[in-house]
C-alpha cells in the first residue's frame, strides 16, 4: 500500500473541519500528515503541529512559505488539504497548484465568485489535481442513487426536493465569541452567502450529483432571522433544471430540532428516491405502482458505487467520516495514478463543482435582492 | 344523546369523499343520514339511497328539490353534507343556506374565487352554520400543535415548511375513465387549481391553522408534468406571512412513493414542531437546546384540544376517519347549541377559511402565469 | 343496507372497551344499539342507557332479564356485545347463546379455564354465532400477513417474536381507585392472568392468527413487579410450535415509554414479516436476499384481506377503531347470512380462539409456578 | 501525540474483523501497525503484510515467533490485536501476555470455558493490559445509557430486553466455502456456541454494560434451523439478574431482513431506555409519565461518556468504526498511562467480561441440553 505525503493549511485548535479531514485521511491508511500551516497565528500553528506529531521543521507560519519549501523538499508533500475559512481558499490553493501540489479543498470553493473563476483557471492550467470536499457525495447510498438515476430507474426527472436544516445558529452565537459561528457569519471570511454558502452549497451540489441535471435558474428568498446577523441564516429557493425539472431547496441554520438534516428526494416518471444524511446507510426506492424498497449500504441490490464505497458489512453503520474518507480514497486513487502519469476517473467533486456552487450562492444573493426574481446561474 | 338529521348532496357510487363523510358522521353517533341527492343522475341517486338505507321518498334527483322539500318537512334535515365535485358546492350550498339548513361542505370551497366570495356573503347572511371540512385540522395532534404555538411554546415563528405530496396522478389516469381522476383534473369541475386546489389548499390551511398567521403574498411555480393534463399536478410555492415569517409549500400528485404525505414543520425562536399526516398520533416538539420530545395522542403532555379530540387511549392509533369525525363532532356541538339559540365556539373551519383557500389557489395561478412573481392574497 | 339490532352488556360510565365496541359497531352503519344492561348497578345502567339514547324500556338492570325479555320481543336484539370484566363473560354469554342471540364477546374469553370449556360447549350447541374480539386480527395489514404466510411467501416458519408492552401499570394505580386498573389486577374479576390475560392473550392470538401454527408448549417466567400486585404485570414466555418453530412472547404493563406496543415478527426460510400495532397501516416484508419492502394498507401489492378490510385510500391512516370495526363487519356478514339460514366464513375470532387463549394463560401460570418449566397447552 | 507500536495476529485476506481493527486503530492516529502474523498460512501472511505496508522483516509466519522476536526488539510492538477465529485467541494471547505485550483481543474470549479461565489467570498475572473488543460498548449513546442508569435516571431496573438478529446464515452458506461462515459454524474453531458465541455474547455483554447487573441464571432454547448446521443459529434465552430483574435475549442468524439488529431496551421503576445499533446516534429516554425524549450523540443532554466518545458534531452520524475506535482510544489511554507506570481507568471491556461471556455461552448450551432448564452462570 503506497502512502501519500499530505500537508494541511488551517485546522488548528478550535477548528472543526480540519479534524474531520485528518480522520478522513487516516481511515484507509493512505495518507501521512507530514506538514502544515495550521493557523495564521504562528504560535497556534506550532502548537497544533506539535499536538499532531508533525515535525516542527515542517510546521509553518504561513501557507506560502509552506508551499515554497515543501515543493523543494525531496520528500515534500504531494498533496495539501485546505481547511481554512472560505476567504483563504483561493490564495492558499494558488500557491500549491502553481507548484504542482495536489489540492484537497474544503467547500465552498472561495468567498467570491471572482476568486472562484480565477481558481478554475489556475486549476485548469495546473498539472495538479484539485478536489473539493463536497463530502456528502461520498456516502455509498448517494452514489447508488446517482447510479440508479443514470441507469434510468426512476425515468425522466420531474421534481427535486432538497433541504439542509440546522439549528445551531438559532441564537446570536457569533456574539459570544464562538469561533465557528464567528467566521461563518462574517461576510469578510465567508463571502456573500451565510447558510447558502455553508450548507446550501452542499444541498445544491448533492441534488446535481444525484440527478446529473444542470440548474439553469433560481428564485431565492433569503433571510437573516437573528437580529444583527450579517449573512442569511435561512433560504427558500425554487430551482429550474435544464430538462424542465423543477426543484425546491431549503437551507436553514435557525430550525430548532435539526442537527444536520440534509435530505434529498428525487421524483421521476417511473419512480422516486429518498435519502437522509442523518440516517445515511439507507436509500428509499419507490418504483411507481410498487411497494417502496429500503436499500442498504453494502446490502441486497447494492450498485457498484455503493459496494466500492463500503468498508464493512450491511447493518454496521458507516457514517459521516467514512463518507468523507471516500473523497480521500478518490483523491488517493487519482494521486497514485498521477504518479504514474496516468489519470484515474473518480466521483470526487472538482473545481467546476466548486464554481457551480459559487454561482449558486451568487445567484441566491442576486435573486433575493431583486425580490426573489429569477436569475440564471 | 340528541341526534341530528343529516342529508347529503353527492357521494353516490364511485365517489370517495362521500363515504368518508358518512363514516365520520357515524363515529360518534350524533347524526342520522335521512335524506340525499346522491348523484346528478337520478337512477344513481336512488340506487345509492337504497344501498344506504335512506327512505326512497327522501332520496332526491337534485339538490334543489331536496332543499325545498326537506325545509318544509316537520322532521326535515337540519344539516346537509355537500360532497360533490367543487363546481357544485356553491349552487348546492346556496339552496340550503337560504333555507336555514346547516351546511357541512367539502373543500375547496368552490371552483371559482367569484363563487367563493358570493358564498361567503350568503353564509354571513344566513342563520345557518357553515363548516368546511379541512379535516386535517381535526387531528388531535394538530390541535395540540396549534395550542402550543398559541401558548408561545416555540416563540415567534420564523419558518413554515409544509408539503402534501401524492403519486396517484403520476400517469395519465384521467384518460382511463377513472372517475376521481376525471373530475379532479377537469377545470370545469375543479376550478383553476389542480394539485393546488385538491391538496395544496389543505396544506395551506393546515399551516395557517397551526401558526395562526395570515399569508400575505406568495410566489408559485406550477407545472403539469403529465402530458395533456389541463391543471397543475405539482406546485412549488414560497410564502410570506404577516409577521415576517417565511414559508415553503410543495404539493404534488406526481411524486412516486408518496400516498398522502401531508407534513407540517414550524420553527420559531424558541423551538420547532413537526407533524405528519401518515403517522398522525405523534407530534415532535423540539425546544431549542433540549432533546426532542415525542408527544402522543391522549398521552403525557396532552393539551386540551388533544384530549378533547381523542376517543381511545394513547397507543391505540386513531386515524383519518377519527380526525374527520372531529369536524363532525364540532358541527354537532354547534348545531345542538343553535337549536337552543346559542352559539358554540369550535375549531371547525369556516367559510372564511374556504375563501382564504380559494385566494391561495387563485394567487398560485396568477403568480405562476407571471413567472412566479409575487402576488398578494 | 340491512341493519342489525344490537344489545350490550357492560360498557357503562368509566368503562373503556364498551365505548370502543359502540364506535366499532357504528362505523359501517350496520348495527343499531337498541338495548343494554350497561352496569351491574341499576342506576348506572339507566344513566348510561339514557346517555346513549337507548329506550329506557330496553335498558335493563341485569343481563339475565335483558336476555329473557329481548328474546321474546318481536324486534328484540339479534346480537349482544359483552364488554364486562372477564368474570362476567361466561354467565352473560350463556344467557344469550341459549336463546339463540348472537354474541360478540370481549377477550379474554372468561376468567377461568373451566368456564372457557363450558362456554365452548354452549357455543357449539347453540345456533347462535359467537365472536371474540381479538380485534388486532381485524387490521388489514395483519390479514395481509396471514395471507402471505399461507401463500408460502416466507416459507416454512422458524421463528416467531411477539410482544405487547405497556406502561400504564408501572405504578400501583389499582390503589388509587382507578376503575380499569382495579378490575384488571383483581384475580376475582380478571382470572389467573394479569398482563398475560389482558394483553398476552392478544399477542398470543395474533401470532397464531398470522402463522397458522398451533402452540404446543411454553415456558413462562411471570412477575408482579409492583409491590402488592396480585396478578402478573410482566411475562417472559418461550414458545414451541407444532412444526418445530420457536417463539418468544413478552407482555408487560410496567415498561415505561410503551403505550400499546404490540409487535409481531415472523421469520421463515424464505423471508420475514414485521408489523406494529402503533403504526398499523404498514407491513414490512423481507424476502431473503432482497431489499425489504414496505407494504401499505390498500396500497401496491395489497392482498384480498387487506383490500377487503380497508375503507379509504392508502396514506390516509386507518386505526384501532377501524380494525375493531372489521370484526364487527365480519359479525354483520355472518349474522346477515344466518338470517337467510346460511353460513358466512369470515376471519372473525371464534370461541375456540378464546379457549386457546385461556389455555395460554393457564399454561403461563402453571409454568411459572414450576420455575418456568415446560407445560403443554 | 504519542503513538503506539501495534502488531496484529490474524486479519489476512478474506478476513472481516481484522480490517475493522485496523481502521479502528487508525481513526484517532494513535497506533502504527508495524508487525503482524496475519495468517497461519505463511504465504498469505506475507502477502497481507505487504499489502498493508508492514516491513517484511516484521511479517511473521506464526504468532509465537512474532511474540518472541518483537519482545526483544528495541522498538518492538507494545500491543497486539488478536483477530483470529476464536480457538486461536487463548494460545496467541498467552504468548504476548507473558512477554508483557498488551493484548487487544476480539470476542468471544476463547473457544472453551476452560481456556477462558486460564486466560483470566494469565491476564491477572501479567503486567500487560488485556482488552476485549466488545465494541458496541464503545458507542457514545451506549455509554450515555450506562451513565444514566448508574445515575438512577430510570430507577431500579425491572426488565431487560436485548436482541441481536441477523440473516446472513439463513441458508447453508458454510457449504459454499464462504470463509466467515465456515469457521463461525465450526465447533472446532468457534467453540460450543454458534449464534450465542458470535452475537449472543455481544447482546449479553451490552445488557450487562448498560445495566450494571450481574446475570445469575438463564434458561435457553437453542436451535440449528439450517439443516446440517453444527452450532446454534437461533437462541431464545430468559435471564434472571441479581436484583430480581428479568431479561429476555434473542439472537439469530436466520431472521430475514435483519442485518445487524442489535437492540437493547431497559425498563426501570422510573423510566425506560432504548438503543439500536443500526441507528446508533440516538437513545430514547422514556421518563415514566412524561413524553419520550430522543437523545443524540454529542447533542443536548449529552453525558460525559457521550461527549468523550464523540468526534464530530451532532447530526453528522458516527458509526460502527468510530464506536470500535473508542475501544482503541481507551486502549491507547491505558497503554500510555502504563508507559508512565500509571493506571488509567476506562470503560474498555476486560478479560473478566470475556469470561462472563464464555459463561453465558456455556450456560446456554447446558440449559438447552436439559430442555431449557435454569442453569446458573
């Protein structure tokens, strides 16, 4: 089993997603975290590096220095995980991409649509691989859903219902100094979208991943229900897809009782599919006119993507971290192929998915400003 | 136990909702069905009357004759259930209201907004009671939800999510001669709304009943996915309520796997509530920052409306027919009070609720015609 | 629609099951309650009769007088519902059976096995029909389960898991004067079984109804967890069926969080079935090696018994009262046939099912007394 | 972050649990797999070692050689995971324990009760730590359940219901050459218990872990439903606990539709708890007389053990591998403390839990042989 040398930008103390990336990178044993610029505060970066067992010489004060030096090292990192607040993604990714270091970047792609476009151009020019961790596409049952749609099992799609409600921002948490709430509600760090950027992009991406449909236009009604909040914390969005299919998307951070209620329902002429992130080992299939079937991870009727994304038998639940690890497994496959000068096709989200997500956020904001008028993406 | 003499307009062979009204009227033993104009086809009316054990002399060929004669009989009907296709509601109700016979009318109120307005005027002028069977408001847990909202248990409402998906019209059933599909997809009989009129009004009414909020404006994207269908079979609607609350409403008759998936979720500053029609004996309460609680019909924590609407102990499920019967129980209470010259306050939906539903349908159609622009109700 | 004249023994104020029988008898409009001995206290009987709108002349102080007089009346009752505490069933049923009046009796059959045997003999001698309201067998999905087993859809049965947990007797409710708790925990009125008689018999009967298997032996460990309680409030039972199938039965009145948690699971060589009383419109089918399917009342894949037992479309839940009403519908069918000198075959439970239930209770008590040794039924 | 050098016995190609242990050891990044005797077939051991990136010099043909050499190496393994079929556990554990190498052993403890007793003696004599991977006790909600019981939240326990149904052995899989089925149904490799040993021990252990109660006696009815099977594939067991509490345990490998349906319900005087392995992020709490509450992993109301065992926020499901990793986290904590000459108290299952499990299997077999008579453990 060949291993890949990995670096990380961001993910120091108090971070959430950095720890997730680290676990995801470890689950299949294909990555070694050997370098990092874990914080923009040098002391915190070093403390985090030490806690993580990273060689102090390879714990950097800033990502630019890291990219520069690691690119020269004989055993420098081959890939980097970028897990900072959104506004840093672009600048950080640029440093690594231009040096041919593969990038695994958290979503949304950037904090501005302009940055997103520039990043796409950089990624296209670079020999390095760019992967965006829209991790929900790594769940085995989501991959099965995509495959079933592609195989025509539900027929031509008519209706898409997707939602991602949470409740953690139902109160003014950002004023309490909570770090996650702080940057996620700050336009400087997050970009123009609040809930739309943080979780709406996931919902939007998931719908596109499963249906294979391109969204052409949307109408969005955004709110900031918590007094003083500077970004949206609830969004109601109507979607129009390329083939005449219609969709609704709801994302919210102020819906009490919802932890991470991402849910997708897709209805076609011949059947329906339903999947929930909080119970991810199951997929409901409803063939029109027949009883509903409950498909399971690694269970009877599993498709190739379900099987490939499963590590353990049906009935032993795999969760969020394993789904996330499937994106890392895709990354590993692509990186190892690249070592040999080859290209591996995987389902890992790309920089183009990232740009599409930024277009979604931008369109939501534009639409909402003109009273939820339709805007094209 | 005093009993009420009841007549029926519509509800002959092949009908669905007429049978429901009859069972609902029987459950608590307060009504006797003694007269009817069960079909616009005289032979079918008589056959139905005979099958139902109604005296042939009181089985009528048309509702006008029935109203006229029953009003004169010493023991003529005190109330009439109108269970015809929508376009007959107005004319039928008029005949009885003007003679002081109480009307229990199926929804939607009428087939046109103009008729609805006229019917409101008639009902306001009449001494007779007018009740509209938005039967889902009869479920005990729905009444508990309303009481909890009114008591401030979830705080000021921010977000309303309501949906009513079905799948029975996913194919072109109306071309097969199926009676229910026939009239429900026919603008002459149903009115301007398809799914919006048939089930969207229920969803809209339920949201208003529980939240107590008035909807001020909506934006609707309607589709007729089945080729050749003349009325909408799927509707995506964004709602704006009077206090700044926002809502989404989805109704569909083309969503495979959904039988009668009416579901309401309401989120306020202090908590959330969730209820599903297909599992109606439960209500989820999510107080912000606390574990979710599962409230049950007639169970621990039951409110007055829950207890009053329950006939049997918790854990023995009551269903659709019992919820419907609660509207009839309200009707009985109001009618018996009226006998004494008094007025009983109940939760039964009124002609004004009916008008509001017709405004909803009208607004959906108008909005959709102008590319889902906002329209006021 | 021909109607049947019905009387009732028991079911006065404070009763639970009497009201259930009355609603069940009304739902399909085939019975008229025209006579009753509603209480052993004459005043209460009369007050109940008045509240129910029964002619005072046909409201009796005791069931013997009622049987005697009604049998002579030209339009006397054709059938009687016996809804008293258990110890009265035998004597009451005897009076009506010997006069050719059909009996619809609540379960368990009697309070003693000896009485049960005598009642079987009486019923066999009588021309009258005897029906026992093991009402859970009236649920449409239970009937579908029975038909699927009989059709071999799950193959030869290996394992039966049935349970009926409640929590209403988790504390010493009988000492508070609560009427239901009082007689149900009193051996004089209930018989030798507490939870075993009250709900264990339902579970036992349900398992037999669905599987079609006869139980040959059992081993039971009974407890009275509440201090001072005179009858069992929790029972753990292992079952051995005629074909080598094995079962477990748990019934409890002291399991907090359980309202009426009757649940049956049956596993054969080719598949499994699962049904829950609290969510009765669904039946899980698990064909070995295939995804599980969720069958619904009146939905896709419905069998004859499911369809026949359904009144309204799928997705509009029917509940406990409708299941109970299906037993009354069976009774009506049998009684109307008997009027014509014919016999109608229905699925309604019989006096033999009642005797089998009494054998079950007796066996549980005997086994528990010999330290849960095996006893034959 | 200090890391621990880990070896492995068993877990070569075609194994299931070996891969699980490896992932579990990687999730928190505290273990490095540096040595192994992965198979009793030398070629397969070497191939597995190579595939796993283990130094060929430290890939051994047998565990005895491995124990001997690793104990001498300066940077030899500090701990070993034993993931072989049951009959190898004892001999393998002995080699490592006697050399002071910590043992993380899969369950059941051994294949015979005699071996189990000897292993307890060895473990007690050894300075090394011995941990048994009853991994279900690692789930955060299971730890919360234990803490809630210990805190008296459900009062004195009366009833325990635990079950572990599967369906993977519903047919004669062992005759097809399937490796897992082969050894698990072979008394030489598994021991006297089939389903009782493989999954019954998990159920039994889980009940004891949560309730803190010792089981004093049991009555078991074992079956081998699949023709020719040499070990039980279904077991019905009644349990008697030390304080008068009673239990039922069902384990089965022939129950179609069940993947890994481990479920525990515990009922006390003041409340009930329910947990399911297939939906492990939730725990139902039913305080007597109050609505049920749904507690979540890392969510509102989380206890210390829940929080400590959680890596990511509520609503992002953690699964089987994370629960398993919690046992490895306990192991790491104990091993790192041992490095300093100290002792860390954790919830990790011990050799005594293993012996208790073997006593359970032995008692089941003994009881079943005497027609399910009671036997003490």
